[in-house]
C-alpha cells in the first residue's frame, strides 16, 4: 500500500541518544532542556525572534486568537484544514469566509475587503500547501482597517518570501509539527510572534497562566514534552534533504503527468516552495473520483485535501458563497509524496492517472 504521506523517522540510535539524556535528567516536560534547545534551533533555522513550542498546531491557533484578544468576526479562508475554522469557533468568534485566489488557492485579498464590517477584528489566512498568501496586500488591508493578521502556516515550514521566513509576516504565525507534516515532532506545533510583549503573554497562556505561586492570568496547557522535542531535534538537521527529495519527486510527477488535462496551483513569484504537498486539479469531480478509484484499486491512497470547502461545514449557522473554493475543492486531489517514495511507484501512479483522465 502506498499512502498519501509517510512520516519521516530518523535513525533509531539518534532518538535513543536523546532518550538517554531524558533518563539522565528525569525532566520529562514543562519547558525542559530539550524543549529549550529545540526552540533555540528553530528560531535560528527559521530566522525568527520569538517562537514557542506547543502541543499541536490547533492549540497554536487558539492561543493566537486568545492572545490578540480577538472578538466578533474573523475573515478567513474556506480552503484549508478544518482546524483553521474550528479554532475561530472554539474561541467564540465568527468565521467570515472570503473566497480564494484561483492561482495560489490562498485567500483572495480583494475579496477580504468585501467582507469587512465594523465587527471585523482580524484576518486568519492559510499558506495552503506551503503556497504563500499575498502577504503584502494583506498587510496593506490590515493596516488600512486596523485588523490583526494571523497566518496558519501549518504547511509552510521552511518557506521564504521576499528572502525572509514566511513566519515573519502578520502579527502571529502558527505551525503544525504533526506526524503528517513535512517537518514533525510526532505531535506538536509552534507560535511565532513578532511582538515580545505578546510573546510574554503567550508564555503564560501556554502553562496555565502562572509561574510558581504567582497566578497572573487565565491560561491553558499548551506545553509540549521532552520526547516530542527530541524527535524535533533529530529531524531538524534532515529537513533540507527531505525537501530536496520531495522536490525531485514533484519534478518527476510534473514531467510524467499529462498536464494538458490537469492544473496545478501557482506559487507567488517571490517565494520558494517546500513541496509539502502535491495537489493536482482535474477537469471536474467525476474525473477526480475516477482517478481516486483507479488508484485505490492498486492500493494507492490519495486524499481530497481540501474538501469540503470550509464555508459548507454542516455546523456553521450562516452559509457563505465562495464559488472559487467550492469549485476547486471538488476537483483537487493530493498525490502520494514523502521523502523516500519510490520513483517506480511515481511512474506507475502517473500511468494510471494518464489513462484515466
Ligand atoms: C495540520 C493542520 C492544522 C492542525 O495542526 P495539528 O498539529 O494537527 O493540530 C491546522 N491548520 C492546517 C492548515 C493544517 O494542515
């Protein structure tokens, strides 16, 4: 069976070395030495100032909304993983969907402005598949209307835009280090925040709002453990190599697939891709279902990332109209992509697709 993704695992001996350190220190969680080391290495690797390692990418989003004290309406993208929308709802705010750009699949800045009301407090946008949002236009809109900006960067690890980390844009960026992501810590995530005072607030929120016997504020448990940090420390030196392998696979896919009948998202001209996903858009949903079925018959698993378009979630009280996202979410499929996928398998996948479309 070929899955749509497969988690990278470092040589077990490397992980065992960290385990020995954990056994020595008996420090298992609560900002232990490995968590601090990982935070330091991630800041350096990404070129960002304030970074908090947290238990997952969803709590990162929720903490971001909480720390910015957002109320009312948050303009967001319908084309993302469900956690982008549920975080807004969980924090008692209202998601308002702006449609996406048909090239980048990210939120369309010109549609953001159509949805701004006196109740709008922020924009929460996703760099979907690691394709950058139009960060410059979004910044202009946010300044003009006095809105906060959060980027869900769950897919964007290692991406630079205009030669600096994508995580340096917006008030806060979040990442997911879930096992299915390009760079992972089994479970985990991070919050990157420009403002140092806000970072202080987030440090408190992450661990119940108190330091020793001083109770400063309401908080939650968003901490992560030494065991998760250890996986992150093992994987970080490998991530450039992982990205390069994935790039070669994507280039092979693009060479072999009959692109006259397919469409791919287009990246922003001032970014490099991290090859976190390989999304392919078919002519219509019927063709997609035929391809998905033909691959499944050969034990090849694909995923409908992202379907349904989030504006259609059944538990939303208000339906909104996002024709571009509605359409693309019916037609897009992510093909298997992971660091050691066999190129013979890629050839097989392309053959099946080419005869089915
Ligand atoms: C994976 C993902 C999340 C959630 O991250 P977890 O670490 O699984 O909680 C949020 N947003 C997007 C876009 C994701 O893909």
